[in-house]
């Protein structure tokens, strides 16, 4: 079986919080490797946060809150934040059409 190496990913909703976890992901991976408790955990050539900065783009869809956007820009880099709009889902959730209205109608 042949695999294609993925070099670029796009995560919506500012990465579902992953930029906020970068320090902990790096720290816990390093700590677990040093204990040698799990044979399958090996040292990485690059930190998890390095991959998150260099190989992932983050959209702002559904996360139109300036502090979260600015934090993500500061730890990931402004060139990795793509501005997007999750408005269609927000409108549907309020019952003005789409799945949100259908669900509200079923509830009676």
C-alpha cells in the first residue's frame, strides 16, 4: 500500500482549541518519552507545536472573537490564520431555516 504524505491541513474553528494546547502537548509528549513507560512513544524530530505552526492553516469560522483570533495569530502566525465565516450554521441554529428550524419544528 502506498501512502501520500500530507504536508498541509486546514482546521476550522481556530483549530478546535489546539493552539491553546500546544505547550501541554509538547510538555506531555516529552515527559512520557522520558519515563520510557510506553515503548511505542519515541522522541520526535520536531515538536508537535512546530508541526502545528508549519503544516496547518486555521480558519476563524464560528470563532469571531477577537481575543481568540489574536491569541491564535500570536502562537501560530498571522500567515496561518484564514478568515472564514460560519454564519450559515449560526443562522440555522437560531431557527431561521435549515436544520435548526427543522429540529425546532419536530420538538413541537
